[in-house]
């Protein structure tokens, strides 16, 4: 290996991440939806003590648990 070879870098395209496309967001939503549904079901079944531990009241937990799976977190958008 020469000095030049050891200084080679990956193309710039490997260092930058393309903006998510609509199809990419849809694929991620479909892939993550089952986990989101499980988390919301679990949230619905937490008792008041556990809800306090995570900083939620019963009404907020219920509202989050009742959201449809396609209404996911902001990072999906």
C-alpha cells in the first residue's frame, strides 16, 4: 500500500444521507407500526404509579393510546 492509497477516502455520497423520500417514510411507517401499536397498548395498561413515573396522567396516556397507528411520532414525517 502506498502513501496515496492509505489516504483514500470514501466518496462524498457515502458520508451524506439523502433526505427521506415519501416511499422511504411509508416503508419505515409500515415496518415500525407493529411496535408502535404494542407500545400504545402497553401504555393503556400502565397503572397510575407507573404513569407518574414517566410523567403522564391517565387522560394523556389514554389519548396517546387511542391514536391510530398511522399517526406516529414526528420523526416519521
